[in-house]
C-alpha cells in the first residue's frame, strides 16, 4: 500500500484547491445558465433541467442499488469498489434539493397543466409534487440508511485501531459505539433488511417518476414498459459512472493494490450486460407499440423516428447506448485497461443523456427541430458539478476502500 492509500485508510484525505475551484465553477456555470435561460425561454430552461434531473437521479440512486446487490448476492469480489458506489449514492440528498428547485417550473413542463388530458385525478400539480417528494423521501431514507450503516461499521472499527476519523460527521456516525463485534452483527442484520427494501423501492419509485415525467408529457400516450426502461437504464448509467469513479479513485488514492485490473473487467462486464438488457427493454417497448399500430401509441415513435429531425438522434442513441458496448467490450484485455474504459464509460453516459433528452424534449418543445445549445450545456455542467462535488467530498472524508464489511466479510467467513 502506498502513502496515499495509507492516508485514506487511517484519516480523511485533503482536497486540492484546484479541484474545489473547478467543481464550484461548474456549479456556477449551471446556476448562471439556468438564470439566463429562464429569463429568455423558461420552457427550454426547465426542459433542460428536467432532462438532467431524470439522468442524475437515476445515476445517484443506482449507485446504492449496486451496493445493495453486492449485499444480497454476497458479492465478495466487489468489496474494493463498494465505497465508490456508495459515493455515487451520496448524491441522493442533493437530488432532493434539485427536485424542490424544479417545482416552480412544473407548470411550464406539464402540458396537461394547461390543457387537461389523461386521468385528471392523477394529473394535477399538487399530486405530482406530492409524488415527487414521496419518491425523494423514500429513496433518501432507505438509501442513506444503507450508507450510514456501512460507514458506521467501517469508520468505527478503523478508529478502534488508531484511525483519525474524528470530525463532526464521523462523531455523529459513530455515536454510542458498542464495540466492533456488536456493531458488526447489528449492521449485518440491518443491511440484509435494508438492501432488498431499497432495491424494490428503486424499481417502484423510478417507475412512478418515469410515468410522471416522461409518459405524461405526451398527450394520451401509454407505455406499460416505460418504468422498466427508465430504471433499467438508470442502473446502466450508474454502472458506467461507477467504472469512471473507480478509475479516478484508484489513481487519486493510490489503490492499485486493492482495485486490480480484474475489478475493472468485472464492472465493465456488468455495464455491458446492463446495456444489453436496457437495449432489450428499449426494443420490447417500441416493438409492442409499433406492432399494435394504435395511433395514440405510435405517435410517440412517429414524432421521434419517422420524417423528423429527431430520427438521427434516435438512431445515434440506439447505436451508442446498446450496440457499441457489445462490440467494444468483447475483448477482455480492453476491459482491464483504464484508458479504453474511460472512453467507454464516457460514451455510455453521454449517449444515455441524449436518450433522456430524446425521451423528454420532443414532447415539450415539439419535433420541428433538435434545439441544443448553451442552455442545455450549462445546466448539464451544473448538475455534473453538484454530483462530482458530492462524490469527491464523500471519497475524501471516508475510507476510500472498505476494510470491514459486515455482510461480505461474514459471507467469506462461511464460504
């Protein structure tokens, strides 16, 4: 273990001023871009905001799903990268704040707010806001409970062994510490209950989000697979982000001994598999719509894929999201190298952002032209800055690699 790894194992690491400044600048760009766009074209501004809310909500909440999946499957191989996934999940409180910011824009985004259609008992702004808050509350309560339990055990045991995680947050996490043996047993029971609860909540609540913020934007359009497509793609996004986060953490904290090339290959294989599954849900949804040939359903496809400028975006999304990963990831040696995986993860994330844009924008702004420019870029930069800042702070304030995992270590002991 090199010196950087030793530092992050025993006490919090220091963030450089350049990193703080760069991420703060991105957030500033987002704030200014949103303000300027709201003054000139509020519909376009809130449209870009919604696209990013859907994208980053799925990314952050999906990070906790990966941690829960390791707990449920006794995935001991993933222990060195589990903390990075938890770092993505630390975005959940920020996503709650970002949803609250979006509330004033809902009247601009929801067509049924001006011309009612669909089930009027469901399509009302108070109920929409209530459902959005409910989604955030449940995801935050369950997700942060998972993170709290994991961090409490790891930090508490390290401090018993002479660690220096003694800041206000660390003291709160380890208050009323009962000793390593007792805490590990309690944490294991809690995580084995919380993990399936969060996984089920993730699927159900993201389905509600997809119905409210994608399906209801198109008058009278119905898709029984939109929820499955949204949460499957959200987990795909989180795995691609995990791949990039693992590579960054490995270099930043000197974790080459703990996070090996085979860990990159395993995460890359999972990402590829989830990309294939997301492509399957994409095909399943639109094949059924096209085969049914019901006008109010096929209009969603016609708007995006036939005789419209959006068709090029649609085909590019299909290729970059679902076909390219299969071709690019066939060679194992490629999956073990950082540079190709950085490119793969970045392309997958960019393509899935365009998928969110492709799903939302034609329903709000129309299909005569693909409008993309500084408002979309600046607001996206702001959202990315928030996610990156939360992730970087989390990784610097906590041990970058889990030393004592109450679930995975117990599974290893019984193997």
